[in-house]
C-alpha cells in the first residue's frame, strides 16, 4: 500500500474516533442531566405507588415522589427524607420516632399504636386527658393505647367490663358513664330502672313489688341527674302532716319505713 493511502486511512480512523468520543460525551451529559418523574419511579417501584394511591392522604394529593425522595442512587445516596422536612410547627411534629406509629410513610394515616402510648396522644387530645385527670378513676391509670390500640378506634365497653344487664349495648353504658370520667355517673330522666337494678337490685325489687304509688315511678324520678342523689320527701310531698305530729315524729321513715317499701 502506498504511503498516501496509509495516511488517508489514518485520517479517516482519527475522524471516526473523534466523532464517537464526542457523541459518547454528549450522550453522557444528557443522561447526567436527565430529570426523574413519578412515571419513572413506578417503572421499578410498584408497591409504594399502589399504597399511596389507596391510603396516601395528603402524601398522594399534595406531594410527588420526587418532593420527598430527592435524587436516586448512585448519584444521591440517602434518599429517605426526615419527616420534619415538611412536618413542622406543631407540638405533634416535635415528637421522636414518627415511624413508631406512622409505620408506612406511604400510608401515613394507617396508624398502628404500640403499647403504653399516652404522651403522643396528648399533643392533640387534650380535652380527654383533662377529664381523666380532673375526675380520677381506674381509667386514669391506663395509657391511651390500652383502650385505643388503633388510631380512631372507639372500643366497646364490654371489651373490659362486665355488662350490667343482659344484652347491654354500648349506648346504654354511655347513657350514664362518660368514658374519660366514668365514676362521675350522670343520666337522663328517662333512664330505664332496669339499668339501676343491675347494682341496686335490693332497692329495685322492693320498689317493683311495693303496693303503693312509688312502685309506678322510675328510679330517676326521685334520684335525679346525679348518681347517689337522695331526695327529701318534702320535695314531692310538701308538709303533709300537722306540726304537732311532725314534732313527735320528725323523720318520715319513723312511720313510713323506707321509700322503696313504704308502710301505709
């Protein structure tokens, strides 16, 4: 081969190499500058987008994948964000160990409570805590998650307590007992006497078997509004006897016995 032909081939090879290197460098720059989108994420990560779609709450409506996961390995090594990157300014957001309750950030309102949790609840539910402290009872000694072992769960009273009457419903419990101050018993005037009888069975049996007009009355007719309230006979009966008789027998029960089983 002549020297001129060899030189021409070397020039062509050099030009081809230069073009290849330039194209490769340009392609690399384009890839390095590529912007990821949610559509890119779901190509590999199927489970998280499905969870967000069904349970994401504001993590679905207010943010995208890239708002939280800013980058992707190997370019960005740490892509798991801190919750306080967005959640701040409220006492609840200052709590540690967010994942202790919000175990899946892709389903932030699917809250699983561990045992013995109270402090975290108090950042929102202050009224209930105040009731427990101002009206001490056995409920005061319990942690919030002892009863509410899932966020928003209202447990049935019979989960822990024996019912007062057969087939008792929770609504009947709440008619007298407020859950965060259960020992402060209060009731409406139409509360059925059978509910009172669950504890006050002797008084109830005497009353319903009595032959006098008291037998026609409900317990709450006399024991109004507040548990253990004992009315005065005069509240209904006024002053039924002359002063001289009352001076000799100052207490109604001296003659009439007890209100649940009156002597005629």
